[in-house]
C-alpha cells in the first residue's frame, strides 16, 4: 500500500464527505437527498464497514497469538502488559482531568437549565428503563462478573459474539501454549504466520480499493443526518469536548511520543493518518484495528508489540471517550445547578476510567456508559438525552483519539523493550509476526 497516496486520497474523501454531507443536511427533507443518503451513502458506507469488520476477529486473534509467540517469553510479556496498562490508565485519568478542567473553566452548561425540561430527557428515561431490564447491559455488570467474563467458556462463541476481551484471553493462552510446546507445534505456528500474511494482503487490498469511497460515503451519511440545529444550542459543550480532544491528541500524545517514544510527533501523526481517518469515518476502534496495526508496523513499531498492545488498547483504552464523559458530567451538573465537590470530581475521574475501560470499541457505547458516571455522583442519567443528538459527530472525533492513544502506547513500549527483545532468541519464523 502506498501509504502516502492513500492517506491523501482518504483525506480528500473525508473533506468531500463533510462538504457534501453538510449540503445534504440543509436539504435533508427533499426526496432526492433522502434517496441518495439511504441507497448510496448508506449502502456504500455499510459495505465498507462490513468489509473491515469481517477481518476484525481473525486479525485480532491471529495477531495476538503471533504477538505472544513473537515476544517468546511469558515473563517478558507480563512486563509489556504491565507497561501498557500503566500507560493506558494514566493517560485516561489525564484525559478526563483535562476534560473536567476545561468544562469547569468555560462552564458550557451555565444558563441552560431549560434543557432539562426538553422532550429528549423523557425519551432517554425510557431508554434507560429498557436498558436496565436487559440483563447484559455493559453498564450494569458488577466487578466480579466482569472479572469472570474475561475467561471464555466457549472461545468459538466469544468469536461469533465478537467479545474482544475473551478473544484476547484465548489468544494469549494459545500463544503461550505454542511457546511452551516449541518445535512440536511448528505446523500450527506456520499456519498462523501464513494466515497473517493472507489477512494483511486482504486489508491492504480493501484499503486501497474501498477506503476513499467508503470514507466519503460514511462521512457524507453521518453529516446528512447530523443534528446541526442541536449544535447551535449545545455549541459550548461541543466545542469544549473538541478542545479537550485536541489538547490530549496534540499535547499529551505528541509529547509522550517525543519524550518516551523518541519519535517525531509530526511523523507519527502523518504515518497514522490512514487509521485516524478510518476511525473518524467508522466511529469504531475495533473496526479500525486492522488498519491501525498496519500503520504502526510501518512506523517501525515491533510487530509482536503492536499485535499485542493495539487490540488490547482498542478494547480497554478510550481516552477520547473518557474526555467526553468528563465534560458531559460537568455540563449536566451545571445545567442541573449542582456544584460537584472535590471528592465528587475525584469520583468522576475514577468511575470514568472504569467506564471507558468497559466501553466497547463500537459506535455510541461511550454515551451509554456515561450513565454509570452520572449515577455515581447522583446526577440524572436521563439528561444524556440532551447530548444524544450531537454525539455522532463527537463519537467520530473521540474514536480517532482513542486509537491514537493505543498506537502511541505501542510505539513507546516498543522503544523501551527494544533491547530486551533483541537480546532474547527470536524463533526465526516469527520475525515478521
Ligand atoms: N466509538 C468509540 C470507539 O469505538 C467508543 C465510544 O466512545 O462510543 O472507540
């Protein structure tokens, strides 16, 4: 894949999609626009989305197995996992803190108490009731249940359900098994390597052929249906979320990549551009995984590290989501006339870290998990209905931030583990895992 050309094409598609979608939004009532949106933008966009979703489970599974085998030493793997978790948790806590600080400074909810009386709040109350009666609502799971659910009873079922954490657990076990069995499992080892080659070829092909048109269609569809009217009313909230995302993206990731990863931030953002645009157009960290792992490997991140850290990050590390949750909580507190104490603000940080870990990397889940944060500080979760209308656009942006955090982590851990990984004897067939 000629990354540079492809990146340019995708960025052009993105700009065109935003422009065409915004124009269509003005004429959304017209039949022609409705038809074009439903049968052209939506169909092409969904096909593109399905094509990349089709690869997610096999790519995540095979990559993690190869990643574990590539590291070659369970102890080393533990160290890598620990470093990644430390990076994930600290950047997420920092992200919410930035969101909260900016929201407290700019007061997006001040003088908007009338929003609480809107019809959207009643409607969302109903949604919450339905969610509560659905047993498997992620926001309702207790800690012990979450822990138990990390381990799949049936790995095939985990794959058909796309349960990422269970797939990751199973893949780690298979990887460790392969290391321990060694040369006796050479054929299985080679099978994974060759499957990986095939999957990487398919990703490259899909990206080259479909990414520009698919990106255009998805973005045009999202903008045609976007609630711009609501943005006017919720403009300040919208702006603060974007501002906090931008600060986190450029300042936090930029300096982490430079100082800890010893890599030029400009080159990092440029090389990661194809993944950023796919994240933006699909609003799904999980769907973007095949592309984002491809990008970091091209940056020189060790393949065994990228293969292990990025799928984990796409499942549990959501800095952009945490930012939205922090700003939204302060916004809802302000329109409700509630002054949160320092203790409550700390609770928001802690619960939002947990909520963002529990957020699946698919569109819109971050908002559902926001209920958990609001409940923790006694705010009315039905107020989520107010920001629901503009969340699609914010979801696109925060997903790009979410996946960039995973890539930054992979780059940094790869840099810091370089020496240890070079020292250990690498099974030669895993050199390009
Ligand atoms: N769409 C986000 C992601 O996939 C999750 C969310 O915030 O809704 O990363």
